């Protein structure tokens, strides 16, 4: 994990699910806004299939 530096700026998490293996103390977040993250329904639909978010014109 990269060391936190002052120049990194404001640290905000918008994830509804906390990543495993990372303590909240080590993350050193300035703010956690779960309500801004993907809904459970959208997250399950996305399911790591990046092509689903490709914009086609």
C-alpha cells in the first residue's frame, strides 16, 4: 500500500462495501459517503463486466 502523503489531497470513499484487508485506520479517509456509491442492484448488474458501461454512438 502506498504511503499517505499530504499532497494526496482529500480522501473520500463512496463504496457501500468496505474492501477486505484494509482497516479504516490505515485508509485514513477524510470522509465516507456510502450513499453516493452504486446501489446493490446496479452493482450486481455490473458484476465487473466493464463492457456494460461502454457508451456506443
